[in-house]
C-alpha cells in the first residue's frame, strides 16, 4: 500500500533519514534537531498534527523518554 504524504511530512522523514532527530516536549511542542535533540544543531518546528499523522501511518514509532518523547523511523529499524 502506498501512503500519500504531504510535502511537510516528506520533509520530516527526509531529515530524519539524514540524521535529524524528532522529539516532542510537554510544554514546548515538537522539533527536529540536526545531530540529535539537545546537541545544539539546527532546529525546525514540527506541528503535533504532522507527528501524529506520521505515527498513525506507521512511519515512525515513539521512544519514551524525558524530557522529550522521541520518534524514530520504523523503516530504519528493519
């Protein structure tokens, strides 16, 4: 089955493939960060709706953590 993605969703997946890490913080929303969360790299805001959609399409999975819930690509784990 082919999953149709928006340009924003595809951009998030492409950046995650390039080493950016996706995480959501309780009080400050979701971010992609180059090189990993909290490592000082470039950041990009991501809407919670985008993260939820990618999660519901089974393209990313949650990795519970504190202070952020992190997400990884499911395909990268195969």
